[in-house]
C-alpha cells in the first residue's frame, strides 16, 4: 500500500483495509499516514514508498490509498525499465492516471479501479470484480454502453482521468496512445473546461492516434446557463475523428467504479465494450 498523491481520510482507509485484509497480506510503513499540505507526505517520502514497493520481492501488487494530486511530481524519479523488470500490477484511478502512464510506457498492465479509501463505498458486485480483476479473470468481460459514434474498433485499453492525461502533454512522461482504445473520465470539470482540455489534446495530435473512445463518468459537470452539456462537448470534440465513441461506461468518480485492466485488448462494437482477461 502506497500513498503517492493526496492525504486521505483515516476512517475510510480503515474501512477499505478491512475488506482487503480478508483476502491479502498488506505491507506499508508509517510514512503512509504523513501529511504535507495537500500531499500525503513530501515528494521524497511518497517516491520512497513507491520505490520500496517496486523493489520489494515479496510484493505482488501495488495498491494506492487515494488519488487527489501529487503523482505527476514523482514521475522524474522512476525509469520505465525498472517498472518493466519488477512487473507488478498497479491499482488506482484519478490522479493515479499519471502512474498508469508510467506503467504503460513500461509495457506493464495496470488496473483502473477503486482505491482503498473508496473501496468501502463500492457495491458487493464491484468489490468482487475488483478481486477478480486483480487476481486475473478467466475470460473476457463485456459491458453495454451508449453509442455516440457508430463503428467497431480494437486496441489496447488505456486512459484515466482527462485532466491528468492533459497535464502530461509536452512532457517526457506522455503515455503511448497509438492504436489504443482510450477511456476517459473526470470529476468537477464544467463542460467548457472539458472542451478546453480535449481541444488541447486534439491540437497536440493525441486523440487522432486512438482507435476508439470509451467515455466513463464525468461527475459534477452540469451544464451552465448556456445549456451545453459534457455529452455535447464530447460529440463536438471526438465525433469527427472518424473512430467509434461510446459513452455511459460505469467507471470513474462514482461509487460503483468498475475495474478496468489497462494494457488488455479492448473491443468496441454494437454498443458493447469487451475487455479481454
């Protein structure tokens, strides 16, 4: 267990840990509970937690306590080659998108899923899926979604939080997107701000590399007085790229945040998203 981003609520952390401890041995140090402003400890402390987890031969998976903000500040401290050599699954979402990008550059799968501080709010179904995804599904899984732009596509699944992805534009830490199926979600971003970020990604040439788009939850992003919705923005910014777009996928900043395996082969077609084991 590591805390690479923001400080977290101890009560919610303990509730999530109670679920995990029914199944796993969890290793962490007291540095996990440090606070430094809006961070879970200093950059050096948070980087050392992550480095120790990567290098510890007894650790099979690296679980994040919470998102928030801070993971991007750690990226210069890590070499994708070391992530590849360790070959350990990373679990988290939101700000952890920055680390998912590091894992993608290393060619190692990672899981976009609830973190320990939010796991207790999830349904029994999502908790069971969380376990199955971490431990390895025995076959592909499919979800229904709403078709915004029809068509079929196949590619390696990647993505995460839109704002965090956009923060990697122009840096050496940008994830590989060529031919991928890109999943996007966000929270607290009004439609015009989603427009701004998607426009930046278009102008950087990122979105044109993707084989298709899976749009998850964009919570707390209601239309303003102009009436423009986030769906309107997505249709405008992604609809003319010439690849399929599906919306309404049940993942993101919602209680029932379905786990997704980044790096797995994903398929879009006929209003269905299928992700291989």
